[in-house]
C-alpha cells in the first residue's frame, strides 16, 4: 500500500503544489489524471522520494518514508519501488537484457534472466534482448522500461505516462500486463497520465 497525506512541494515561490491525499492498496491500480503541467510527474517523483516534499508524508505500508536519508531512500527505491519513467533512462553501453537485469544487480539480488526473458516475451520485445537500447523504437523502449520496473517484484509500481508512445494494441497489452503483474506480486500500481484510453481500464481515479 502506498499513501500520501497533505503533500506540498514548490520549485519556486511562484510554483507551489498542494496535492490531494492518495491511497492505493496492495493489488489495486490508481490512475492520476491531469493536463500537462498539473504536477503529475512531480507527484510521482515525490512518491518515489526522488523529490523531497515541503510538507506532508508518503507511506509505504505502515512506514513513513519521508524522514529517510538519501541513502535509505535509494535503498527503499531499489528494493520496493518499480518506476517507469516518462523518458526511459538506460545504460547505453549495456544490452537490452542487461538493462532489464539492472534492478536485480542494484538491489544486490540474483540476476533472474528467466524472469527477464518471460517479461520480454509478454511485452513483445524478446527478439531485441541482445541489441543496444538505442536500436529500439520509442514504444519498444517504453516496454523495456516497464519490464525493468517489474524485475524486483516491487511493493509499489509508479508509472509515468507508460502508454504515451504506444499504439492501441500495445497500450492494451501494457496496461493489462501492469495490472496483472501488480495483482500477481501484490503491488500497488499508480499510473499518472493524460492518456484518455486508460480511463476505461482503471476504475480508481484522481484528477489533479
Ligand atoms: N525542475 C523544475 N524546476 C522548475 N519548475 C519545474 C521543474 N520541473 C517541473 N516544473 C514545472 O512544474 C509544473 C509541473 O510539472 P510536471 O512535470 O510535474 O507536470 P505534468 O503534469 O507531469 O506535465 P506533463 O503531462 O506535460 O508531463 C510545470 O509547470 C513545470 O514547468
């Protein structure tokens, strides 16, 4: 379960945000909708503690993660949070497979190639595993970053516009896979998006 209470943040005195309280239970999906510039990415980054809130708290399960040090927050992210960034950040010298395995490595876990291959099959990029990430299309890269976010069976999956570069078929495939995987591993799935196609697929919604 992830929840936020009384979250506030500012980039500058002119750019201040007060976010609505949010709760997403284990095995549930929550859609955070809002037009461009409403603070969707900012909220997701606050939930992952990539940004520090000015006020309020973020809880994973019954643990308040807001007071954690930078190193402790990084450890929580590595082991408990799977993030699908709006723009995927890959290590360009590594293959697609090695990039998918990175979360295992960073969390000092066994590098589970079988799980990586199974996710690649489900997400339709198995034939690209030995390529470099720059050789893939934007939509393929987005699917690789989704597989990467799932590798450590995180307690929380935070996805920033995971379907924005995808056609309708792949949009369906990706949101279904994210929902199924989060149910299977008991994770909370939070998706921020302005993709109206997702409105019919995820019942719980918050509008910024
Ligand atoms: N590092 C930053 N410094 C200053 N202002 C920022 C910074 N990052 C974002 N902003 C501003 O904060 C606002 C919210 O940005 P954010 O990226 O969270 O919006 P968003 O809802 O995710 O938008 P989009 O749908 O276009 O990705 C925007 O007006 C943006 O210009």
